[in-house]
């Protein structure tokens, strides 16, 4: 996944500027982002503070790692079942 040019704090700041009354087109031009990027950020980070956004990213990363570990464990179990099934 591509790393964003903007940190969570910067994204929350941009969204707060919009809430303060700045037009979306002006923000997009000022920060060099597309409308789609802005609305994606708004759907992900609206109503959050910077600390909440950091916590969300940390939880998503932890969840990704746990899913990978689970997939590897399921694959190992399936391999063992298959090996034991062929012996008998």
C-alpha cells in the first residue's frame, strides 16, 4: 500500500479547515489533492482528533498482522490434516 504524503494530523487539520468554512475546491488546490482523496479522507477521519486518527491507523496495522498470522495457522493446520490423511 502506498504511503500517504500527509500524516494523520495533517489530514485532520485539512478536514477542520473544511469544517471552518473553506470550500473543498480551494482546499484541494491548496494542498494538491483530488476531490476523491478529500472525500475519502472525510469518510475515514471525519469527527476525529489527531490522536484518534493515529490510534485508528495503529489498530488497522495490528489487525492486518493478526489476520496474516491466522491465515498462516489455518494453512499449517490444513497441511497437517492432509499429511495425516494420506498416511492412514
